[in-house]
C-alpha cells in the first residue's frame, strides 16, 4: 500500500476479508484517509469508527463477523448483481458484460472473485479518471445504497463505507426492488449446463458485448 491510494482504493481494501496484511496496514490507511484532499474530507470522520473496530478486535473475531455479515446474509452480499438478478440467468450476462467493461479499460481479472464483487468493482473505479468513474458509480449506487441500508439497520460497522459511496455518487440512489427468487439448482434444472459443462449463469449470451447497467436508468422529466 502506498500514499498514492485514492478513495476507491481505500474503500476497496476496507471491504476485503480481514487478513493479517490488512490489519498490519491499518495505520497507513488511517494516514491516507487523514491526508485526503478537501473534497473528500468527510471520509475520515465517517470511516474512523470502522478503522477503530478493525484495530481493536482480534483477527479471528473480525473474520467471523465478516463471514456472518457478507457471506451468510444474502441481503448484505458484496456481489452487486445478486441484489438485482438473484441467481437468474440474467445475472450471468450482466457479469459477462462487466468483465468486458473491465477488459475495455485494461483491467485483467485475477483470482477467483466474480466481476460484480464490490471490492473488485471499486478497485476498477480507482484505475479510472473521474469522468469515467463517476457515471459507473452513479449507475451502481442504487445497489450500493441498498446494501448500505441493510447494513445500517443491522448496526454493522461496515455501513459507513456504503454511506460514503452514496455521498460520492453524482446521482441520487433509488430504492431497489427485491431480486427474483431463484437459486443455482433451479437455474441448472431450468436451463441446464451447456455442452461444455458451463453453468447457465456464466454462459456468454449471443449478440456480443452489451452495455453495463446495474439498475434501470432513472426516468427523466419531460
């Protein structure tokens, strides 16, 4: 981690699974937040309670809390499209489109994370200039704010990260409808794997690359 981290880098790291490396670098994250330019001065007071929580809790407690918060509670999922499409086939096409958007901007995915994983998406925004990142945040903010509201209701220390993303967005977040209820088993039963064994959520649909949309576009007044 370096002093050149921008605000998306910091937010991405704070949403990662707590590992010893993250805990060891908390002082650097704290210093980077304190040194944010004036337009991001609200970040430090909003995120300081989360930093304090990470600093004061044992690693095992942090890891257990993280799993209980994000992995075992679907309403807090850190996968953006899960809140829109559930496990429907549409989610697979949305992820393919997002991967193509990453590639178009020169970001090559590594590791096992799905493309709609919030820390990965924020890391992607960190690679872009403001003119490119702002519209993407504005499109995703409806989902991010939805996650943040759920976390706030449950008193999670991670909620301020999503509050901050909502404040950084160039558009106002709209309420999100609940996603369709369909799990992977039902999807496999309905659509079946392809001849190559690929599950339906990850299959490339015909028609080439599609625009990435995290939420229906807001209606504009005539």
